[in-house]
């Protein structure tokens, strides 16, 4: 990956399944509290859908939240920001076995109730 120290010992997944050319680090201000993480999640989902529509693959990394000092030092993120996650962005490798995995999902009606008014 060419990350060198201190990233060598951090469990990043970045280039195992994508040719990562860009990364996003989701964060929020400590003063806003943990509830603001929901806003980051909604933004992240919208960003991932927009990138997918443009042919880019993504991989959410919550492991970076466990290494805030390393991430802050490497990316010069100020201490008043809480690091929530990162997003690896690149072109998916269609030959990678992980990218061929397809999982069936339950029908939405199994987990949600829709009321007609």
C-alpha cells in the first residue's frame, strides 16, 4: 500500500479490494455530541450512492475511529473533531473474490410496516 509507519500496523483494508485513489474521513465536532454522527451517516450514504452512480466503489472503514491519534497526526485533523469513520474510494477490482460475493436480502416487508392513510 505504500503507507509506511505509522499506518503499517493499523488494520486498514483500503487497497485489498479497491484501487484506492481517494479517501474521505467522516468527523464531527465534540461539542455536537454523538447524535451528530447520524448526520455523518446520512451524508456518507448519499455520497456512496452518488459515487456508485458514477462507477466508483467504496468501502466504509470504522476501524479508523479506534486510532484517532494516528489519523489526526497523518492527516492534520484538529483535536476538536471526533473521527467517526473513513471511506475508501476507487474502482472495484472485478476479479477479486470478495467483490463477487452477492448476499440475498429479506423482503422489506419482513422488517418494516407500511401504513396506508
